């Protein structure tokens, strides 16, 4: 039974650069290390890896999607063509390449188990890295991680004791006012001090008089 698998790789190039290199005969050959015959026309015949791979362009979306029929020299007449679908998506570190290989003969699993990585993904990374170094282009870098901002906590229902007593302390320290408008309590006390002294003197005189009477 034929089967389908999906692979993912990040290539240090733009989606447009990968799309153009994949469909160009010279660039595809330099990128993989094997002679290739490619085209950017739908329905055109293609080949790669010195004729080991043959097929046709089925569907093309510039800079985004490549769909090709593929069969290798290991396919027999009983095997239908496999389908390779490549989706390109720009990322901060280059391009996320998603590859879906469908209708693959069940006895040919070496493509999934390292075949694509060894013969395409790894050489493609080296090719675009060297190309950028020679042309002086800057390699895509990972975008710096955004700092996480902590959400402000809502005021707790159980506030500290000091916070609860703060308004009361302010009220205690405030100068209390007497019934007289605008006259502080401290001033009122100062004004009543002479009257207190008179009362104290009177009491002292009474005590002295009583003591003299008892003595007589």
C-alpha cells in the first residue's frame, strides 16, 4: 500500500529564492550536487539527480507552492507516480519548507528516513549559506524574543493592616477643631489655664484654713 509522510525544514533563504532555485536547472544542480533539468512552466517535464528522478510540474504558485509528480528508477510499471508538494512560508530565520510526499510505494521508505535530509535539505542549507556569504548578503537571524509583561494584579480583598489603618492615622494626626470656628483645641486649653490656677489656689486656701481650725 502506498503511503504519505510530511517533513519540515528551515532553509536560510527567502521563499522567492528557494522557489526560483528549485525550478532552475543550473541552480537545482548546484544546490543538490546532481545534474537536473527543471522548468517553471506547468506541465513541463523535469528530472534531477542525473536522471534518477523524473516527473512533471503539476501546480505552481510563485514563491509559495510547488507540486510535482516524482518517480525514481526504483519504481516499477506497477507503481504510479508519487506526488511531491512543497509549501514555502517566510520566517524570521529564513523559510519554513514543508514537504509532503504522497503515493509513495510502501517498500521505499528511505526517502523519509534521511533521504530528503541528506540529498536536499542539508545541501540546500549549505548552498544558500555560501551564496549569501559570497554576495555579502546578511543571513536571516532569529527574531529576539519579546519580553513578557506581567499583568498588574488586582487589589486584594485582604489588604495589609497598615493600608487599612492609614486613613485613620491621618484623622488622628489632624488637629481637632473646637466649637469656635477656626480656633484649635490647643489654643483653647491655653486660654483656660488661668481659671484652673484660681480654682487650685482656692482649694489650697480652704485646706489650710481647715488645718488651722483643727489645730486651735
